[in-house]
C-alpha cells in the first residue's frame, strides 16, 4: 500500500459521506494505491453506521469503532496499528481539512519525514486561534521547533516514524516534538482551511489546562525518559549534600562553640529530613530506571467492531 489516510471521528455523522467522496475523488486521479481508515472514537450518533455503509461498497475503506470515547491519541494509535501504507496522512473528519491538499503532502513528504499542515488562513474562532498561538510559542521555547501550526492534525509522515510514537493523553499535539527527539526531518506546508459546516467543535476551555500539563509531560519525557535517575538522582544528591552541611553546622556549634544540640534542634531535624529526602529521591530515580528499561506495551483503547 502506498498511502494510508487516517481519520479520527467523533459524532461526525453529517461529514463522513462527503469527506469520503472528496478524498476518493482526489486519490482516484493518482496512480498510488491507498486506504482510508476511519476511527469512530465512541460516537453517540450514527457515525459508525455511515462508515460501515461506505466500507461495504468500497474495500479501500476500513472502519474501527471504540467502545467509548478514548480521545484522539488512542484513535491515532489504532489507525497506525492498522495502516499498511508507506506514507501516513492524518486529517480531521470535520471537513475543515481540505482533501484537495493531499497531493501537495505527497510531493513534500519525498524530502521530509514529517510534513505538518499550516492553516494559513485559519477559519476557526478567536477562542481556538489564540490558545494555538500560545501553544506554538511554547513549542518553540521548550523544544526549539519553529512551526506556525504545530498541533495541526493535517499531517503526512513516512511509515517508519510510527515506531517512535506512543501517544496517549493529548500527546498527538506534540508529534513534531516527539519525532524531533529522534532526529527526523520536519517541515510545514501551507494548506487551505475550511469553516466547519456540520456538527460542533469537540475542544473546550479544558484543553488549555490539559495541553499545558501534557506539554510538561512531553518535555520531561523528552529529557529524562531514558535517564530518570539524572533528574531524581541529581535532586536527591543535592538534598543529601545539603542535609550533611546542616548536620555539620549543628556539630560545629556543639563541639567548637560548646552550644547544646537543643539550641539548634530545628536545624538538626531539618538536616535529617534532607538526608532522608535525598535517599528517597535517589531510590525513586533507580526505580524509574528499572521501569524505563521495559517498554510500556499496554493498550490504551478497546475496539468494539471493525470492518474490512
């Protein structure tokens, strides 16, 4: 298979048919073999029924239905596991990503490992555009990735990069950061962005908080995933050294100044606490090293039904 198009969908019953037709129209004009993988992420409407009807007529369409809404990262991971294409394209199911831009991605991906869409004239309301600008700035500050639209879901990537992606939470937004860690070549591509015609956005104000927490998580994992002892052990060693200095401080005043321990009881207790904390942090770092030596292969989603 040349191209796998992966589309997470949640309550997009009015968009699925039209999206399928537009993608098919674009891909039928090219000589590349392709498949369309649509993941119904626990929809409560007839999204998956629409997917099944399409798949019954077109074997290039594969459908996956989750038992409940496991969020976009899980949908991506299910799609990646199913995909057999040499090139992976991800896009949203809300018709805001323009299928006619797919050929541009297929050209750009020849020279790059990941091509990220840039919604050059974004049609979203301000409450979605403004947090995205902050997010893009933080991506540059934390990871050194200069992209105009880092969390755009319209992307193309070579299949070999999938081995370095283990997405959960909101980590799908940080795919460029996660892949840059492994030295993959990343660029961006201006794409047309449409207004949402049917349905409503699935992202609320809580995305700001979860996005910020996931940003810290990704930064931590990127720096210390393979060496947790470096952060816990370093902090623990500092705490231990400070504890020793505190105890020597008390001993100095006891044996060289003749002052009783009781006069420096607070410093004595503080030093003991620092010593205990230091030992605990080093222990946590060692446990982290043991855990990081084994890859987490647990499945973060449960599939209810598949077609094709």
